[in-house]
C-alpha cells in the first residue's frame, strides 16, 4: 500500500510589481545545475528537456529579479559558445537546495503532527 506523504516545492518571488510571479523554483535551479555540469546552455537544455528560448527567458527573469548575474556567457564562434554559473549564482543554487531540503523536512514533520490520525 502506498503511504501518503507531503511534497514541498519551493518558489521564490519578489514584491516588485513588474513580476510578482515566482522567478526561481526547481526548474531554474535544475537549469543552473545543468549549465554548471555541461558548461553550455544548449547542452543543459537538451539534458533537462527545456527549450533553448524558454531557458534564456527563465535566466533573464531570474537574473533581473535576483539582482545579479547567475551565469557568465561567452560567445562562441564556429565551435559554439559556453556558459558557466557565476560564483554568486552557485552560492544561490546551494542556498536554494538547502532551503528546499529544510522546507521538505519541516513539511514532513508538520504533516506527521497534523495527519497522524489518518495514517
């Protein structure tokens, strides 16, 4: 029998009127991690199943809302460009992962407290 369990998904937003929508969530962090691993936005997109144009849109919005560059781009020539996650972008990704992990742990604890009689 499948056990019921909570899933906490963490999204970050700003109170800036222009956006108001989440600018960072599991997808943006997955993209940053894939860019860090591959060194290339196009390869990262292929790896995680995201369109190249959607990736750039996500990155532009995330960088605008975060207020700092998440990736460093290098124009390519005939061999294509490359990209790397900035030091601050990598720290942001690590902080997000830690926040998401702690949020999941807290959600599990609260769930056990509130749903114990149903399990």
